[in-house]
């Protein structure tokens, strides 16, 4: 599996999310965004911002986002925030860097 296949899985995952989550933003960060991704060593780092997370606690968001990765043979690290949480995130939180420097895939 090469980088092209990884990007196809990423696009398919985002399509799954947009079907019923309607994210405000999906941000790619980490090695794939920096073009240092190494198959078998790296993971896919995503931050998903959606109003629908307002009705979910942190565990429900985690479960939802990871169930959507079923069938994709990659290591995923996906985090979900509400728009308000994203706007008010502490600069000390590692996800604040994702918001500042990540690649926006959906907006």
C-alpha cells in the first residue's frame, strides 16, 4: 500500500463522516500533513469539528469517530470538538497546533 492508497482511505473516511455528521471542519495534521508519513510507522491524525458533537460526551465522540474507521487498515487518531470548543481551546492543548497549522480538508 502506498501513499495514494492512504489518501484514498482518508477521502473515503471523510465521506463517511460527512454523510451524517456534517462537520464544520476536518483538519489533517501530523506526519501525513507534513508529508513525512511512513507506512507501518505513522498514523492518520485528524481533528473533526462539528455542531453534532454538542449532544455527545467525549466517549461518545471517540466511539463514533473510531467506528467510522472500520475497514480501513490504518492507525487512526481522530479527535472531535464542537465549534465552541475549537474556538476556545487552550494554546497548551496539542490540538491547538492542529487548528493553527493543520491542512483543512473540509470547511
